């Protein structure tokens, strides 16, 4: 009797749990596509923020180097 109850509880527990693979497949492909586009946009925004800072740093470095050479 104990073995029957234990196996019944185990079977019910396993049938109630949904596998991770099934959950990932349940996500709409359009939602995945939108998430990928959002990640690309965030990455692009970070790069666009770094570009002016790099250009400014390069300009300052060139000014300092050219002034030192003149002396």
C-alpha cells in the first residue's frame, strides 16, 4: 500500500510539473523576435553613447600630443 501511494504521489507530481523545454517552446516566436530586436537596440544605444566620448578623448589626446611636440 505504501509503495502504491508513493508511486501515485510521484506520478502526480511529475505530471503536474511542466518541462522547461515545453515552456520555452510555448513562447510565441514573435515575442522572441521582439526580444531579440530590443536587445539589439540596447546594444546599439550603448555603442552610440561611447562614440562621442571616444571622439572627445581622441581629440584631447591629439591636442596634448601636438602641443608637446611644438616645445
